[in-house]
């Protein structure tokens, strides 16, 4: 009987994963585990948070779909290794949808959206996202980042 309980506990632990976390925890993981440490983001962790069929609107610079988002995250991790993305407000609008207002900041170490060479300056800007979570993973994200404001800070005299 003891072995049966242990086997059942192992089976349950295997079934419980980030994919079955509360939806808001999935959204928080996007900012804390992926956007705040893009250089440390593994493909495995990425797919714990995102559906393989994720849609990102507008299309990120790295291309469409999950691979495009992975490419963009890898780029951000290389060029802004100290990137931090801090949600200021997360609004649960129901049906697995969340509106997230965030601040993001960092210091580029290489060419960044036309700023070349790196200036050594840092930026802080705002983003607004609408994120949809289904079955514990992000399936859709509408996002707007103030990259223009970030670039203006990097090029200011």
C-alpha cells in the first residue's frame, strides 16, 4: 500500500506543472522568468509559459509564431543583458485575459534598434500588453512597447 501511495504521489507531481498553474501566475512568469532574464531563458521554460501556437501582435522583430518570439527574446538577452520588465498593474478581465501595464529598463551593450554603437546609457519605458492564457499557457499577446522613448533616452545629449 505504501508503494502505491508513493507511485500515485509521483504521478500527481508529474501532472502538476507550470502549465497547470493559475492563469495570473503564468502571466507573472512571462515577466519574471522570461522578459526579465531573456539571456537565461531556456526553450524548455519558454514552452512552459507559452503555447507552441502562440500569436504575438504585432509580429516581433524575430518573426512570427513561437520561434519568432524566441528569436526576439534571444536578441534582447544578448543586447540588453540587464533587462528588467516590471509589471506595475495586472488587470484580470476574465476568460483568461489580462491587461498588463509595465515598466521595462536596461542598458544596451550592442547595436539596438538603430542606436549603434551602444552609448552606455540606460533607458526606462512603458509597455501595455493584453495577454490571453488557455490551459495554463499564453496563446495570444497584443503588446505595445515605447521603444521610441527608449531610443530617445539612449541618444539624448
